[in-house]
C-alpha cells in the first residue's frame, strides 16, 4: 500500500528515517567558540565470534559439525556440513597459535614436539600438516572456498557421489550397517548413507571425507590436550 503524501513528501511506507549522525559535523559548542570535543578513546575489541572464544570452543564446534554431517540425509546439507567441518579444522591453526603465543610453557612444549623452534603462524601450519596429513586436505578445502584455487600439495580434488537412495538408515564407511565409533568420550555415532557420499581423491584412489575429518578432529583433540589449552 503506497504511503500518504504530505506537504513534506511521501510518508508511511518508506518514511524518511532520522538522519544519521555526521562524524564531520561540529558540535554546537564549536559554533559558540568553545573548544571542540576531544576524540573518544578507541573501545576495546569486542568478541565477534558468537561465544566461540577459545581453541577448545572451536574443537567442540568441529565435533558438532562432524556429528551433523553424520546425521544428514539431504545431499546439500551433507555438502554444507562437510565444508564447514573442513574449514573449522583448518581455522583451528589460527586459534591454537594465538593461545600458544601467549604462553612460554606452550612454546616450549611445541618446540619439543616439532623438534625445532616455531616462531610464526606459517611455520606452525607447516608443522601441523606434517604431523597430520589430513589437515593438509582441510587447508586445501578451506582456502579454495575463499580464493577458488589452491596450488600447494597434496594435489587432490573432491567428489560427491550418489550411489545410495535417500535413507536415514545408518551405514558404515564400507557400505555395511556397522556403526562407526567417534568422539573422545567413546560414543557411537552412526553415519547415514548420504554422509558417506563425500570423497577426496588424488586421481588414483578415493578416501572418505568423513574419515579425514574424524582423523583431523582426533589430532586436534590430542594436540590441544597436550598443550594444556583450556
């Protein structure tokens, strides 16, 4: 319904909003010849990650994403959760590095694990990929979602197949009904047929993306525990 026309213009639907404050506009005090207002101190950086505040929080996020992938029966949801899990697994390099930087004991522990001092994020990421090959695949997926291309090894591609009909029946990695065990607490998590449709291939063989994501999670869980990251 169109807005009502007044002598001041169109009102109602799409009525004029209050003008936004102009940061370049002087205060009325300036017009009176008084001193201008002093600039405000910058506010402290506030969290922008919806209560995800630590590496441990990100690890739990990764666990939830894998569990959501495991229970999905809609093809696009399987793809979404698979991508999200891979990106979270790789972003954990940034989160853990930040917490290692603030702790001398963690730096010492990392040096002992790596066998050499690690002084910057890129060095840390190379160590992570060397120690957990599955995270190199996660890096490739995460970077490709942002830059559309990725040229570092390993050379691989992803594949989505549709060998199974839509079904919520649990299925193991090998296509049988065996339940697949996952998570540090030892719970049994069953995968739908559709969750087994994500693959990573090097051109010669196929590897289940779920298996790669699980291994990445288990590596991070062990590493975060060893680093005593809360």
